[in-house]
C-alpha cells in the first residue's frame, strides 16, 4: 500500500470508530463561553450522542428517576398519595406519614439533611449530580433531545433542516416535534402540580376549571417554562443561570471526582492526517469528538471548567475514538486533581468525614423522631382576657385553650384529667374531644384550684391526656393566681 493510501485508510478508520457513524462539526473555540460566538451571539449547541458505558448508566438512572417522579404523587400509601404536599389543608403526606406545620423540628432536620447531603455529594462526587440526576439534564438529554434526534436526525441534519426554506416536510417535522414536546411538558408539569393538589384534585379541576384556576394556571405556566427551557434555553440553564456550578468550586477539594483529559498521554495533539513518522504525537488525534459530544460545548482538554456538568459524554466519545485507533480507552476519564498530580485519591478525608457525620446526625435524628412519633400532639395555652379570676368559692379559675392534633389517619377521642395540685378541677365543655383523622381541634377549658396552692402568684398544674386509641401523655401548665395579700397570706 502506498503512503497516501495508508494515510487515507487511517483517516477513514478514525472517522468510523466502533462501528458507528461519527459526525465532525465545527465546535466553538471562544475562551469565555462555549455557547457564545465572538460577536456575542448565541451558538446553539447540538451535541453528538455517544451511547457508551456511562451514557447507559445515566439512561438507567434517568428512567428510574422519571418513574419515581411520576409514581410518588400517584401511588397510594396509607390512604393518601405517597407524596402529597397539601398546602391548602396545611398537611404534608409523605410515604404514609402525615406532617403538620407544627412539626417544625422535623422540617428543620429535613432541610438541614438536604443541605449537608448536597455538600457531601458535591465534595465527593463533584458534578455527578448534574450529569446523572439533575432534572434539567435528565429531562433534556433523555426525553426532549431524543425526540429531536428521532424526528430531525443527527446534529448536521438538524442544522440542514433549520437552514432549509419552509416546506411541507419541514413544517410537518417541526409541528410533530413541538407537539410531542408539549405533551411531555404537560405530563411533567401536571405531575409536579399533582404533588401539591393530588391527581384526584387536578382531574376534578379539569372537570370544573373555574374552581381550579390556580392549579391549572400553574400547569400551563410550567408547561410553557419547560418548552422554553428544553426547547431553546437548554445548556444556558447550566452555564449561565444555575448557581450550583459556582457553588461546586467551594465544595470541591483535590480528591473530588472530576472528568479530566490525560494531557500527559494525549499531548501533543496531532491530527491523523498530520501524523508522520518521526513527529512527536500523543494519543489525542485532535478529532474534537469529545467537544462535539458535550452538551455545554466544553473542551475538557483545556482543564477543569465550570461549564462541565459531568455528563461523561466526552469520555464515551473519546473511548470510541481510542477503540477505533486500537489504543487503550480512558484518555478522558474520571479522576481527581490529586491523581492527576501523581498521587492517590483519598476516599476518607476530614471534610468528607465532617459532612458524613453531620448528614448521619440529621437523617438519623429525623428517622428516630419519625419512628418514635406520637399519635397526637397536645398543647395547652392561656385563654381569656384576664390572667385568672377569683371565684366566690375562694377558688381561682384559669381559662385555657386545649389544642389537640390527631396524627393518625383514624378518628380519636381525647379525655383530659387534672392530676395535681390537690383540689384542682377541670371543666371541659362538651366532654371528650373528638378529633377527625389528621386534623387539629381547639377547645376552651377552665382549671379551678384552691387559692392557697399559689406561691408568688404561680402554681404548676399537671394533666393527663388519653385517647381511645391508646394515646397517653402528661402535660404541665403554669397557672396564675393571687399574690401576697390577695391570696390571704
Ligand atoms: S481527547 Fe479524544 S475525543 Fe477528544 S480530540 Fe482527543 S482523541 Fe478526539
Ligand atoms: S466536558 Fe465532558 S463531562 Fe463535562 S459536560 Fe462536557 S461532555 Fe460532560
């Protein structure tokens, strides 16, 4: 074989790695934003899809998360959807447990747990959250973009179609794409709203739209927002709008997992056609396949950048090229700054241990409080306008309000008796307090005690609250009464 023929064959082999067509495109070269051209106009990024090993993992996760997202407000658990954040009733049904606004400690622990988990994940796994689990990436890369790929073809075909004059074929394809996208966005938006109003409430709202303008309006607004985002805004959500990328630089350390190009192995980058015997060349053939695969247009060969959202598409793309070149895969790979500098990545390090301890504390305390959660909450607060009243019988009366929260999904009937001080009596208008499932009932009560039990105008009363479902709790309340002469002392 002659030298030019060999070079031609080498080029063809590089252009068709691992049995799939590869599309070479002009990728952005700007230093600032890859999605912006030199004159400040947006460059619409159309990444070339590589169905490699990491893409398959991401696809499995994407479908798992999608199924979970759809199932949570749909599947019943304990008489309610698995997740129903009922803002109107101020009740939060989560996996068979109902929370009330009074469960502020649980909500606080939940919020703290989420924040610490974000820091732990960000510090340990870098931007894997963005690439594998963020709804923006999941829905764009595995639901919206595949529709475009199916109807319009590969990125060059998409560009060609966009540049072509309007025709019946072009109008048909564009209409079909936006129609499918609208249905998808409608499904996602409705599911999201169902978390707050339930599917039952949403479907009832469809039957009488006048009574559900809030819910239906939110569905319409979210649908439009998703079409704008997934249809046009796309990568700019990650590179311009989302603060997580900036936060990542605070959370990361030299051991954080990141996607990096192995410059020692890859440089100097020499194109296949320029490779001649005797010229120093690394393994990178400067094909830009990694750049063209990137959903944010990032050239990872320039080092770690905030635009990298950790999709690992550049790894899958480069692995294909390396296989085509009959070279080991992993020229772009998951690594860490420490490994890049020749060290060994530390899995256990002080920062991680602190995050791990805090998140164990937060989620552990939350689990403990949930498991030991009482069937009811009982609170006695002061009622009436005056602190106390002296009765003709010589007793002192304190008006109070008894607030009972039934935390079960069955009705409960509550009784209250006063345990101390001696001679105390409780007047509970209407007898036992019947509280429907997951509701709060407040009733007026009066406690009367002999005047002589007061010391410095105060006396502590103890009550026992029980229910027909076995609930039992002792509650204390500080009674106010006469002081000094008024008390007859
Ligand atoms: S790193 Fe790999 S995919 Fe990227 S230009 Fe070099 S050879 Fe091509
Ligand atoms: S540089 Fe690689 S890992 Fe980062 S976003 Fe682009 S394709 Fe994904």
